[in-house]
């Protein structure tokens, strides 16, 4: 069985939506890499870089940049990485505009999604602002977290749009349809819980709390270490300081890390329960989705533990982010298939 529908059944804009989804994945991963190598402020200004359209490179340009921004040391590699990330995000934005235009032209077609591409375009407008504020507010954790979350939501909706334009649905029996109807609320809750866990991961990352607990399953040798939840989740941190590397005290970072772990435990238990519910439905496609969710979840947990045990090496940290995106993609796929499922044709009995 092919992943996507045959060409004649696909709706206008499908290929463009698929390209946008792939590009959104690259933007998210490159953004993760940029943050992990501390290149988030590789360019201290926005939208240019040290006043240039492209990043500085020559000795003369570096000298001019140092004069314009004496408080920022020029690192060519980091500046280049940050600008490549911005350029890719810009290309993605143009593709999303194109998808919105296609949807507007198809607005009289009842089977073509119209509101979804428009809403994605609305999100992208906010993502541009968050990208600017990330730099101008010097990696203020609240903005960085919202920017990360906005990227993930945009990616998820692009994948949803791709599936909608592909227009491939399950044909199932009435009995299976009844079972899937009962599962629908569980699937929605799974997506919400996973989204909240990714939000906690973004907050952990933006506050540089990944190393707060160097051991597993305990934290600093204790099951419940000393922590400051109030400071760890203070949403009113002052605006102005440079937050590169984080400014929170150890107890606050421990609080963030521990809550992220508890969130991972809750998410895992819930998703395992969802897999159990799906496996008892007598349909191979439903059971296949349950197995995929289980495998991706297992990989994510293994990577999370490796992150701690190996002190977050770059490749594992990026892979951890990648698999979290894949997990969300899988749940969105499951939800789309469940909601668009149709009753198979059954010959009437005489």
C-alpha cells in the first residue's frame, strides 16, 4: 500500500504542501542545531546580520561589524548558520503564501480545505514576529519557547494540510467505525498531552536546564531533589539581559528538568494506554498505527535517557528533537485517518 494517494485523486496544492512540510522539518531541526551550538545570537540584529543582507565574511566586514556592535563578538560560522536558518524560514513562508493563494482560488470547491491554509499563514505572520523578538529580546525564554512551539504547530498543520490534500481515507466496516468513534477523544487528548510535553521541552531548552539533572532516574542522587518551582516557571522574567546560556539558578533549572521528566512519564503512560485501545480494534491499519506510535515512543524515551547519561551530545540532542516531531506527526496522521474514515461499501443482503 502506497503512502500517498494516486495522482488523479490528489487535490491542487498537494505537492507544494508536502514540500512545505519537509522544509518545515528542516527549519525546526536547523533551529535546534542553531540553539545547541549557541548561535541564536550569531546575528545581533534582524532581519539582516550586522547590517548586511548576508552574513559578514571578509576582514573588512568583520571590522565594520565590530564597530557597529561592540558588545557582540563576531563569529562568522554562527552568523552564517543563523542566516541560513532565516533564509530557509523565508522560503517556507513564501510557499505557505502560495498555498493560501491556491486555497483562495479553490474556495468554491467544498472538498478543498480553505480555512486551514489561511490559519497557517496567520501563524507564520506571528512566527516572523517571534523570530524578530527572539533576537531583539536576546533569547528571552518566553519568546524562544513560543517561537519553538509555533514552529512545531506550523509543521503539524502543514502535515495535516498535506494529508487533507492527498485525500486518502480508510474504508472500514460499521463495527470498526463504532470503535474508532469511541477512540476519538483519546486521540485528541494524546495530541494535547504530547504538545504540552513538547512545550515543557522547549522551556527546558530555552532556560538551558537540560544538564540540571546529570543522572537517571534520580536527579542529583535524589528522587525529589531541592528545587524552586516558582522561579523555574516564572513567566515574568525581566526583559533586557542576554539570556544566552541561561540566567536561572541551579534550583530553578532542576525544577524545570524534573517537571519535564514527570511530563514525559505521564505522556508515555497515556500513549501506551492509547496503543492498547488501538490494538484491540480488529483492523490491520489501526493496529499498524498503534505499533508505529509505540516504536516512536520507545525511541524517544531511549534518546531522552541517553541525553542525560551522555550529557546531551549534539547528535543525540538533535535526534531527540527529530523523533519528538515524528511522534507528533504520527499522532496527527492517526487523528486524520480516524476523522476521515468512511464506511466501506457493503452489498445488501436479500
